[in-house]
C-alpha cells in the first residue's frame, strides 16, 4: 500500500464516521465517498450545498423537508438538528465551486 493510499483510506473512514454521526443516509454516505471532490458539489445535484450533506442520485429528488426529517431521525442526539443551509450560504458555496471547477479544467 502506498503512503497516499493509506491517507486516502483513513480520510474515508473519518468521513464515514462523520456521516453516520450526522445522520446522513447510508446511500448518500457511500455516494459521498465514491464521487470525486469537485463533482460532489454539482449545484444541480445539491440543494443542501453548504450544509455538508450531499444527497446521492436517488435521494436528490426527495423533498427537502423529508430529507431533513430522515437525517434528524438518525442524527446523533448531541448535535444541533440538521437544517438546510440559508440561500446566501448556498450561493456563496456555489461561487466557490465554480472557481474550483475552472481550476480543475485549466489543469487538465
Ligand atoms: Zn441517498
């Protein structure tokens, strides 16, 4: 195993732990771990941009209220209830994402 791989693996384990603690659905945690970083933030996929939660392809079309409920039912009791990000936070995150995507394009 290369050094790089072991770093990636332990990071994935951390994300997995966070995902469970935060109450995110298993399918979305799996999706989060599989999808490349910049692609996780596709604004069309993610109405929750800025919250840390990225719905998977199956969950993205579920009503936002229902997604919030689902997450809060599984969420660690010590945490604040999950809620969608404010629109201004979402828009700020979107401009971040565009910047990153452009950087990625320039590099390839
Ligand atoms: Zn899902």
